C-alpha cells in the first residue's frame, strides 16, 4: 500500500544496567511482560492472513490516513458503526417477528381448514369406496375383453381368409394369377398351422379350420388342374418363351402327384395327336385350315426310296429336338422345385409312394419320357411307311442302306433321349426288318447266281458274278463307312454283311477253281482273292477279313512257287539227277555209288549239262509264261524269283554231291584203285551254282 500503517520505530537507546534511570527489577516487570507479549503478538501475526488482508483493504477503501488523530478516532468510529448496525438489525428483526406472527395465525387457520377437509374426505371415501371397487372390476374386465378381442382378430386374420380370397382360390371364373398363388400359399400355411390347434385340449376349432382349409386347398388344386389342361390345349411350344405362369402352375401342381401325372398324360396325348397330324401333313401335304406348310410334301419331292426314308427320319429328329428344347424349360429349369413339390406331396399322401428306394423325380428322365410319348404317333406312322418301303423293293443294297440310316438315327436319338427311351424300340424294329429284308434279297440273288454257274473264264479272270458282287459290296461298304456303326463296334457288324454278300460268291469261285488244272486253279483263286482284297483294303473295318484273305493268297502263292520250282527242275533236266540223289545219304559207301547211277553216266550227264545250258538263257521268261494269266504282275515276278531260288538250292545240292563224289574217287583213298584216268563228274557237268544264280537273277 502507498501508506504504511506501521511506521518504523527508532530503536530504543541502550541503557546501561548500572544507569540510575533503569527501573527497579520488581514492580515494572509486568509492564515489560505485557509489552513483550504485545510485540510477540505483532511479530507473530502473518500479513498473508485473509482477515488481516480484508481489514487492510477496508481501511484502504475508507481513504484513512495513518495519523495519530486517525488512530485515536478509529476505534470510536468503528464502535459507533457497530452500534448503528446493531440498531438496524434489531429494527429488521422486529419486522420479521411481526411477519412471523401473521404467518402463525395463517398456519393456524390452515390447520383448522385441513381438519375440516379431512373430515369431508373421510366421509367421501366412505361413500365412494364401493363405487371405486366396482369401477376397478369393470376396468379389469374391459382389459380382458380387449385382449380376447385382439387374440380373436389375430386368429381370424391368420386362420381365415376373406371371401374375396376364397373366390379367387376356388372360382373357375377367376383367372390363375399372382393373387391365386398368394391365396393358395396362405391357405396352405393355415392348413399347416392347424397342427398347433390340434395340440390343445379342445380340438373342435382346429378340426373345423383344418376341414375348411382342406376343402379350399382341394378346390384350388382342381381349379389349377383344369386351368393347366386348358392352357395345354392352346400352348404354343414353337415359342421358346413359354408362359411363366404355366411353369409355376406345374411346380405347384406337383404337390398333388396324381393330378400332376394326369396332367402330363393329358399333355402327352394332346401333343401326340398334334405331332401325328403335323407329320402326316408333312408327308402328304394335306394340312388343316389352321396349319400352313412352308415346304413341299415329302412324298412329292422324295422320289428315291432312301431319300424318302431319310426325309421322314430327319423330320422326326428335327421335331424331337424342337419338342425337347420347348419342354426343357418346364422340367429342367424347374426340375428341383418340381422334385421338392412331389416330395412334399408324397409326404402328405404316403400311399402314393412306390415300393423301393427309387428316385422321386428326375427332371431329365421325365423330359425324355414325355418327349418319347409325344412322338408315339409319329413313330407308328414312321414305322408303317418305312416298312412299306423296305418290303416293296427287292434291292438288297437299298435295304442295307436303310438299315444303316436307321442305325445312324438310332444312335442320334440315344444321345438325345437316353438309352431307356421307348421310341428306340422303333429304330431297333426298323433296323432288324431292313436287315432281314437285306439277307432275304441277298440269298435270292445268290441262289440265282449259283444256278447260272458253269465254268471259269478262259483267261482265269474273276467271273462276272464276282465283279457284280464287288460292285454291290462297294456300295454297302461306303454306306457302312458313313454310318455310326463303323465307329461304335469297329466293323464287327460288317462281318455279317460280308458273310451274306461276299462269302457265297467266293465259295462259287472256289467251286469253279476245283475244275481247273494246275496252275490254273491257283491262278484263278489268286486273281479272285486279289480283286476282292483291292476292294476291302479301302476300308479299315475289314482288316480282320483282309488278314484271312492274305493267308489264303499265301497258300495259293506257295502252290505256284512249288509248281514253278518243279517246272524249272523238269525243264532244266535236273529232275533225273535229283531223283537219283534222293536215295544217297552222307555215308562214304553211298557217295561212291553216285558215278554208277544211270543219270550220272558220262553220256547221260553230258546230255543233261548241254540241256541245262540251252535252258538257262530263257528260263525265267519261260517260267513267267506259265503265270501270264495271273493279273498281279509283281506277284508273277516274285513267285518266279522264289522258285528260281529254290531251283538254285536244288542245283547246289546236286553240285555238292558231285563234288563229294569227285573228292572221294579222284582225290581220296580210292584214287590209287583207278587204273587209268577218266573224266570227273565236274568235268562232265561244269556249271557252278554261282553261274546259275547269276543267269537266273
């Protein structure tokens, strides 16, 4: 602060204890203690104390100067202010006491009024008590009635449908639309929830609701069944977008398996009638008023019997594909839903379940069966027309071509409708009928040919009936090669065709060959077999038969080689030498007898040697002339070369015996026994095996 309220004091002068002015140590000791206490109190006071700070701030606000006069008047002024404040307080408390007296009188009057009110309230409680009890009871009953009303409303809304929904569900005048399916779904849920009501003690309500919902459900399914039948009559399967309501209706109707199957039967019967009429119209052109044909009738444009049958089969295949694609939307896209619906229906009607663990519903199998039933009428008409074609023609190749064509379409329908399809019986029957007609025609033809057989041709070429048979065989082989059977069974089924069309004619050729002399019989057989082999080698499915024919040709070829070898042996003059040496063995005594054999006499041996020299230059040409009627020129050369090889082997045998005899008689121990030198066998027969091989190569 600017003004100090406690100015510094000068230190008191130090006085000597011996000074005369110091007080006596007795009486003034109390004043000294009081001063000391005062000083201690002042010194011990903390100027940071809040009370001191407040006091100092109060003094500062009064603008009091720190003077001696102010200090003397300060206490008096403070006491004066205190007295004035106390007076005001006493005055204020007097007013408060006066107010309290008024409040006390008001409280007394209020207490009196409250007592009177208590008396009136007690009297009112005695009078209104029974009324309140009755009101409480009525309120409780009202709450119970409201709760029952709420339960009844909820029960009615859950277990009953409105008259409008009932009409939509059962009336045939109302369409089958989304409202119908929603109402049916709700009634089925009501029927299912009735199980909860049947679990209570009083089952009468549950039975009534169950009976009512059952009637409504049955009426709805009957309505749906009749509606689907009407839709099937006008359903356009040519349109790939089949009405979605029909698919949904079939899925819902599947919960009644009996109605569902009856509906499919009706649909199959209707489609069978429609397809039969369409097929007849495609054949004859006699279309109904509502049916327009965009192509010419099959019977008018298919003059060839094979094309006629092919066009009918092609129409049946095209119709089957279209029918399957159209019906696939009904059974494949909704297959799982239909299966679940039928499962639910069988659970509700277990007496409809069949015996065993058979599959409940297979959409693909059901589709194949339905398409097969739709084509039943077409199959009957197709079978009738095809059998007429087969039986009215005596051409065996035509019957076989029809059999292959039917077999091709049979494999196609197997892929399309499965191996268990009933329509496949049609193709099996037609294929069997065509093959029977083919065999019958072939046997008649063979019988005719056999009655005309006489002798083999003079040039030993294949006879005309074999050439005709091979022409027919080419046609049959091409037909078989283009059929699916050539891939499926590797040509096994063609063996029966060969047995009918080739084996009888080969047997005829064999019989003709028996009347020929060698080598004509072998040449004739080889000419026939090679001609047949040239035809069969064009096809891979005749490999087994080619192997057998190669073996037979090899046998006849061996006969020709033996014949040529014998010809070379006889024509060369070696036959006497080889005949004489056939009895000579390897013993020395036997070899000594060789020069004494008639063919080895000098005159005879020289004549044989000269004949051999004359034969060798044209030996191969003369030998090949024996086989000039063999049509395979390379085989002539091959047979002649092999025969020449065997001839050389025979010559080597003769040469070896001649050399052995010369060594024994002229160079061995017997040389001293000879009195005079005679020509050796080698001198008389100078040709060597090397020279023979060179001349015959």
